[in-house]
C-alpha cells in the first residue's frame, strides 16, 4: 500500500495540519489522515505505512464507542464515489465545528513530561502529587492538565485557572469533566484488551447549534500513550504508539529543530507495526479497508 504524505484534492483546503488535511465537502468537512509523522513539532519527510488509516479507523471506532458520553463530529467513513480511491480508510466526513482553543490532556499514569516535572517539583502542571511515585506509576485518580493550542510550535501547559481565563469557567469545567469521563472509559476498555492507556489528548469544538462536541481524533497512538499491559505488569513500559519514534530521536544527536533527520527503515517499519498492533488489540480486527 502506498504511503500518503500529501493530498491534492479538487476541493477547498480548509486546513493543513501536521498530519491531517481538511477539505470542505458541500456543507460538511472531509478530514484526511495522511501518513505524515510529526515529532517534537517537526514533520518528517518519511511517512509511516498505514499510519493514517489506523488514526482514521481507530478514531471512528472510539467516536462510535463514546457517543453516549459525548457527542462528536463524526458522520461517516463512507465517501462519495467521485473521490480518489486512496482516500478510502484514511478519511471521514465530519460536521463543522468551531474549535475550542485548548488541548485537553488527561493523565492516568505518570510519565513523559509529567514525570520530568514531578522529579523536579513533586507536581504535574501545578497539581501536587504524593511522594514516592516512579516513571509509569498509576495516579490515584486521573488529572486534567490543559495546554494552549498552538498553530505552530509547542503547546504550553497551563493551569486550570488560566484555562478558565481563556475559554470561560463554565466551558473549562465542562470539558474537564468530559475529558476525564472519556479517558476513564478508554482506559478501562483498553485494559480489558491488554493495553494500558497512560494518557491522552482531546479536542472540543462548538457545533452549529453552539453545543460542545468532541472533534479531531480520539485515543489514537498519535494522541495517546499506550503500553502493553503484560509488559507493564513486569515493570517495563513498552510503547505501542509514537513514543517509539520519540525514544529513537532522543538518543540521536538531533537538536529537535528543522530540518528533521532521515528515519531509518527499521524505525519506520517498527512504528507501523506498533500502530497496527494497537488497532488490532483495541478493535479485535486486522486493519482492512477493502
């Protein structure tokens, strides 16, 4: 299957993100998940085989599973016949929504930047945690750690009071509540499938009626940390997500500034394998878009 890193459709391009290209389709939107890889806010030249299809199909899976908790923008993965065949599986038709300018991060386990901050201060994003935790510790309860939504460059972690200043108290309280509900549902579901959902990121928006809905993607290996539970139980954090690439890059001499270094073929292959494995474990199915 071809690796798709660029799209050029005869439709109005609404937004080109790091991974997704969004087009206007009549009175709806066509969201295309490419195979582009972004790490440390830099988009790499190489694509990851089938990555976009995993992101799209897994988001569709979660949007269906969680619609009882939260309405979302998902309409269908069935596309009009006049669109190119390569879009099948990696595209969904979604409702228009005005994005809320917050990245809604929920952490159920201590790792990544949260672990680094905890080592320095005993807290994560200003939330004090009990002493004695280690990399990979499950938190007593999930914590909501919002960040700014940067068009370019790094998102910046902010406090809940700052979130309230940006989007209002009612909105920030509501999306915090829903983010934690969504995470807890995904965490419990993933555990039954042999995966630990350590943390994840959600995005919300206002639909045409002013209601807040879940948008963008949902609990994918791009927006989440997944660990293999059988390895976690042995004390090892085996990532089945984008962290595998980040770990490789951390050990390289790259300064995390453009241009990105070339990715070795084995890193590309193993990343693709991890995304596909996560999809199969969660859905119980091989990735099939025929």
